């Protein structure tokens, strides 16, 4: 079992890699999507929601990840003594019609396969993805964690206002220009789109030694912004895995999102998927409550017994990576970094104590 650290696109530079290493990370998970492009920032955080209440601008549909670009990132990571374990998320610009079932679907599936090949060639073993129309949306923030630390959560209501045109996966993607017929579908249609994605991409991923790792829907509600959500119950992870039996069909196992699902036996679930070697990496955070009324808290408060989770992983000989997901922001000059450093220290101590 290894401790990793998630690096956002705008942080992909030497100082943040050193910070990760100093926190005890041996591995990193890199987001290549700049979620906050075009937004005003305060330190590391966007000041307010952008287009349609979401994040920033998606990337360029025609600029795919290339071997050369990825190789440079790998060199930078390794020059700081770290191992690149995963890329987290495709850019909405690269696969909006795969999600929407739109006219560019086939060409975008081909682009995804080309990028999976480049990722495999550069030696990154995992791509995390989230097959979602609305993406991560609908949470608010408050001083909910210990000592009044600011954290995110939901306060009882689920936004069903449809997304504006040109929005997908909580980002503005002008090229998408969606019609509501493509988003306000029932869940069966979206499951079929996921099956088409896996049918096209898993054979390539298998051949290239890359695992595609599914994140559950965050927040895990059946519908959000009048779009269906796929993995909003623990048993729906089984449905996703059953689409194709393959080592490359795997999970980005998000403890916080799973704990937000009512009646989830997180310990049984962790043990089963760890034993079956379906976990490509874990997101670690703690929460109080379940959807649609939950709050994120510090790693050592909340409903999840993190020591028990780590002990289960050890017992199952899990040899993958754990990373902090998000953390409450601490009251100091570096609110984000201190929240992450606290989480890292806590996880490292749990791992060291085994
Ligand atoms: Mn997560």
C-alpha cells in the first residue's frame, strides 16, 4: 500500500511536487484538466462559480494528450523522486459526445483510444474517469469541519434545473452545444453510452497495460440537473464492473462519495473490491451524513473509521495507492496546503502503524 498525492493541473510544477514528497507521498495522481480555467482565483481556489454555476472552460477538443507532453510530465515527476500512478479525468472537450451520444461520438472514442495508447506508452498505469453528464456539482460550502474549517457538502436540496447549452461535466464546453434531448434522458440510455465507451476503450487499455478506473457520481444522487447519474448506489459499481470482465475495468474507489450513499456498508465493500483486485486507487476523505444532507469534515472526524479501512486494505494485501481527496481548509496563510498536509500526515501515520 502506497501513499500518493493528487496534483491539479494549475499546480503541476516543481514546488507542489516537493510539497507532496515532503508530506510523505511516493506516488502522484495528476489532473490534466484545468478545472478552473478562465475563473478568478483566490490562492488555489476559484472565487465563484463560472458559467452555469460550474467550473471553468474545458480544453481544446483537437489538442489530445501526446506521448511527448506526457513524457515531459513524467520526467518532472520523477526528478522529484515520485512515481506517476494515474491521470485523473478526461477533459470534457475530449469526450462530450461520448457522454451525450452526439454526432462526434465515434471520432471522440477514437481520440480516447489514441490518448490511452499514449498514456500506456509513457508508463502511467491508470486513468481515472467519471462517466457523468452533470459532473461534480450541487454542493455548497460552510464552516462545517472541526474548529470552523471551511468544507463542502449538501444542505438538503438537489438542483434539478437543467444545464445551460454548452455545459457538460460541470464545465463550459462551447463545442458541445448540447440539446436537452441528449441530457434529460433516462438512466438506461446513459448506461448504454457507458457500455459503448467501455467496449471501444477497454480492449485498447488492456493491450496498453492501462486500467480505466471509475469514480462514483459525486454527489451520489439518482438525478441532478435533470440528468441521470450512474453510480449513486454501492451495488451500481457491480453493474459497471459486470459490463466487461477485465483487469482494466476497475475502480477509482472514493470513500467519501460511497459513505454519502445511505445504507452503504463501506467496510464490506472495501474488503470485497480489494480482495477482487478491482481498486486502482482510493480517494480518502471523511464525511458526516448522507445525501442530500452531508458535510465533509477532517479525515479523523466523521462517519468513516479510517484506521479500520487501512487495516482492511492491509489484510487484503492491497498494493495500490491512497490519496487524499479534498480536505477542509485550515485557518492560516495556506488553507488548502495545510488541509492536505494534515490529511497526509494522518494517513501516513495509519499506514506506518500497521
Ligand atoms: Mn472522490
